[in-house]
C-alpha cells in the first residue's frame, strides 16, 4: 500500500510507503512493481539505478535527455534532505514551463515520480544527502541536456541563497 499525491502538474507524483514500526525499528517496501504501475497508471520498466552523494548547498540540474533516450525517474533519499524540482519541458503541454518541487528526506521517506518530458534538479538542504533513483532509459551522453538552474523562463524559487550554491561547471553554463 502506498499513498499517492498529485502535485500541481498532475503527472508528477509523490509516493509515500506504508511504514511498519515496532520495537526493532521499521520496515517498508521501497518499490513494488504492481503497486507502482497502478499508481502511475501504466507499466514501466526500470533499466538503471543511480546513486548520488552531495554536500550541503550542492545544486544538481536541471538535467534531461532528449528522445529516444528521454528518462522517467523515481527518486528517493537514503540520508539527509533535498528539495527536488521537476520542470515541464513538453512543448505541447498545458503546463509547459511550469515547475513543481517537494522536500524529500530519509525521514519522510517520500519518493517523487517524474515522467519523461521533464527536466530534473535538486539542492541539498542538510549537511549531506544520499539519493537513489531508478530510470527507465540508460544514460546517453549524446542525448543529455542541461538547462541553467537560474533560467528566467522558469523562475524557480530555489530555497538556498545564490551565493551559497555549490554547482558543477557543466550545470552552470
């Protein structure tokens, strides 16, 4: 059983697992293919799992891959907290150019489903964070694209001060 919440862009979903607590700790299913397929309304096949470690104020993104390697992502945090953002870049979408964001943490155990056609980024809110995410297409360097995190077309209200942002050269071009 999972709780599914649509964000302001309804294709982007927050998934919250049922957590079973007892005196030993807790247990939950971090992924169940049948329940996940029901939640998103179709079957998908994940082909790659990725893991990222970042320190406070690191900002990664906004990343996406062009067709035919466009990626959908299922993201969760193992340690720490991030502010995760998805930007609708589907030109035929009524939500084109809009963005949604959610705090994901090891504590709240929320996951975010970001379908194909979205740029993705996050910033780290705690001293460090470990993120894992499943993707339905393998990485393709020749199809990878980056949108500048301060792109005026989107006006994302990042929760860290610009002067504190730690960013790679690739993401800051």
